[in-house]
């Protein structure tokens, strides 16, 4: 039976309802915007929603979420994923570093290890009052020049636009892609042109005018390109 035929046979059984709930929890933990989630389903499975996935595809999707840092609820009383606003901000910075090609492992486990190095706390739930150390360390790491292992992110306010960290991440991604030879012109005007051509912005709009969900989708898209270019460069050198 084809996957399409299997999808047509699916009904709202209790097992699928439980899996849908698990997907919803994973999306919340990972702070996945609706557009990013829909693009993921389309790219990986050619589906518009989880209702169209086979059980095998749902298992694959949940495994992918775990690779990105999803921690399912424990049945043995152990800690769930840290859910404070500070933890969410640190997680967003960590994933940004992943899409900038600086961090190789976007998982919660890797973020926890980083947090422990900064605070001495072995679990994100224990950090509490020391979150500023983790967040500032991540921002400093992102701001370092490329030749010092950073991504060259400029966290300063945008003239006339205030604080817009997503736009700043996009600009840093574009500079990195220019250094990698993918972007032909290293300028914010070229980035704006690409965002329009790729369908992320309307005509005459730029990265500073993106809503958070669309900006996250653009960041994830450029992150895939950066990682692919870095992998190609690595293979060329070996």
C-alpha cells in the first residue's frame, strides 16, 4: 500500500491523537514557528499537516525533533525540558548559532553542556539566577569575528528600527554566505533582494520588516545553505 493510500485510511484513533499531542509538545519546546513547521513537513514528507503522515513518518519526525533538542516528558519522574523565558531565549540563541554554522549540535543536550560550563549547573532547570551568564556568553560568541570562531553578529539597534535580533542574524548569515562564495554581493541590499526573490518579503521590504515567524523560516533556510557549503568546503579540503 502506498503512503498516500495509507494516509487516506487514517482515522482519529487514540494512538494518532497521542502522537499529535507529542508533536505539539515538541513544537512548543523547540519554539517552531507555524511556517517553519509546515515547511519541514513539506520538505521532508511532501505533506501539509501531521494528519497526512504515516506512522513511520511520524516516528521519523519525532526523531528529527529529538535531534533538534526535543526532550519528551519522562515517565520515571526525571526532569522535563527547562521552560522558563530565559531558557527559551538561550535556546533561541543556541539554534541561531546552529543556523550561523558555528554550533554543530543544536540539541538540548549540547545547550545543557554549554550552560554547565558557564554556571557549573548540570541541568538547565538549576541555572535560574545565572541565566544572564549563559545568555551573554551566547551573544558574545555570536558576535565574535569568523576568524575567532564566531559569526560576526552585530547586536546593536537598527537605526530607526530598534532592537531586531532576527534581522541581525540574517545579516550575519548573509555575510557568511558571501565569505563562502554563495552570496555574490556582501550587502544588506543584496540580502533584501534575495528575501524578496525567495518569497519571504514583499517588494521594497527588507529583513528588518519580517514578522518573527517568517524571519525564523528565512534563518532556517539560510542555515541549511550555510551548513551545506561548510560541508562541501570540508570535503574539498580532505
